[in-house]
C-alpha cells in the first residue's frame, strides 16, 4: 500500500494555520479538532513550516513563554527541516521514516504540492487491517473454507 492509497481512504483534508497566529490560537485549533499537527502557511498560501504538540511544549511551554504572546512562526519547524513523504512511498517506508525520525505526522507531497498528512495512527490502522485480512484468510484456509 502506498501513501496515496492511505490518503484516498482517510481523505486529504489538511488543517492549516497562518504563521502570524499566536501559539494560543494554534493550541485552541489543535484541541478543538483533536489533532496534534498543523501545517503553517504564509500570507501567500505557501507552506512555511509545521507545528506539532511537541513544538508547543518544547519551544513555548517549557521555555516559559506566554502562548498568547508567542507567534507560530517563532516555534514552528521550518519548511527546510520538515521530514517529507511522497505519494508513491509505501507503508513500510513511511513507518521506517516515522520510527527513525521519531515523528508522528508525515506531510505527503506530489512534487511540490502538499496532498495530505499521514499520522502514525493511520499507519497502525492500515497495518492492523492488513493483518486482520491475513488472519481471516488463514483461518478460512485451515477450516477448509477457501476458494478452489
């Protein structure tokens, strides 16, 4: 299974926040939507970075900065440091990238265009569904309930 297949199933909706927003607004967005990751955009609509719960904790809260006075662009992970995935990446590659880089969200691109985000939860769901199908097929085989 490839990244584009996962996005086709889960959807390609991406939640964004302007880079000039304050961190308090970002936290409210994360909390209200029950998500842990935002794409940060500039006024021209370009992706300039990403903001994760970890960014908020490590760069704002633990530094004792006021979330209402701190701007998203001050604590985001900038575009040049974002770990990217691509639509043709397979699930094993995505899982390896997330594990090795210790990240929970992977923005997926087609060339230079953002097409969606895959979370570690999405990866686990796909792997569990695959294993369930395999178990059902093996169970049917053992019970003699197989085609042919």
